[in-house]
């Protein structure tokens, strides 16, 4: 069993200086390629030449969350973690980028809980990263295969000669959870008086304001289903340096909502 070390999330509101040598596990392990002390923000006028230090051709990360009400999943007072979705700077989704890195649906729980012995992260995944149409592990594996393989700065080769088996997978799940916990969407909405109800509806302006006011004024993506019920929220970011540094810069949503201007439903879980 490999030892694990929790990843500390950097502040999202502004760029944070990156160490001269990245040490994702501890201060004694120089396993990452050397990156500049002041790296470049993605999707700007400048680009980085070291693809282990600068994310390309991607550069945008969406921290996506679901509100699964039919069938329901997860706590009735939490949005569930959908994943972290990478996009190119022009808004094109990056998906299924390297089949050589794909994992099967039985792998995620074993990698996190057994191979790395991190029962805390595994319990977090089991609580917040829920699949309402199959097993949770199927969702975790699908998310890594579809999205995680497209984050180039987290490739095994970028971890250096001391790379441990499956470290990039384990770290990806830690990072997804850390970023998810930065955005307690249910709390953002409830603080603005937007709570699940079978009778009350809300306006797009109400939801937009409740979310953007907790995102440094940046617009937040939210999506409705064909019954005008809120089902998804997404927080978009540029980032600086490799994914493992967790140095994100909040940006406006790439996409507009499909929800109507009025009559948006926020359906309680486990009541239909």
C-alpha cells in the first residue's frame, strides 16, 4: 500500500506563485519537472513551451455539479460532484484523449482505498460523487477516461522518474474533490432564499445572482432539463502551471443557461 498525502487547494481568486520545483507529495520528493517560479495563465496571449508546466491545447476547467432529483442521488442538501471537465480556450470540449490511460470500472475504488490506502478520499467520493444511473465506480472511471486523460500536465511522464503506479489517477480524484468543496452550491442558493420546493419557482436572475455573488462576480453556468428544473451547475477556470498545483483563476462561464427567465423549478430530492 502506498502512502498518501492530502492535496491543499490554492486560492482561486487570484494567481498564486508556483514553487521553483513542484513537490506534490512532500518537501523531500522532487519528482516533478522544474517549472518557472512565475508560470503563465492559460488562454492568454503567451504560451508555455513545457507541456508539463503549461496546459495545452486545453486550458479551461469546469467544476461541474449535478442536482439529481429523478432518480435522486446524494444528500438532499448537496449537489453531487459531476467531475472536472477540460475545454480548449475556444470552448471546444476535450474528451477521451488517450485510450492508453483508460481504466476499467472496478479500478477507482481500489486505487484510492487499497493501493493508496486513502479511506478518507474514498469516503468523500462515495458521499458526494454519485451516479444515479449505475454504480458510482462506473461514473468515476468514466470521468477519468473522458476528462482526466485530457489534462496533459497530469500525464504519468510529467511526474518524473519517481512516479508511482496510478499516482496520476489518484491525484485526479483528489483534485476533483478539492475543487468541488470550494463551491457549496446548495448553500449559495439557500442563502439567497432559493430552496427545493414542489410549488415555488425561481427566476433566472435570482439563480444567476446567487451563484455569481459567490464566485467573485463571475457568471456561473446552470442548466435546466426539459421540465424547466435545475439539474446542473458549472464553475469555469483558467489555471496556472500543472493541474496538481491547484492554482486556478475564476472566469465567466463559457456557455449561457438554457433555463427560462422565469418559472425555474428546484425539485426536492427523493420526493417524486
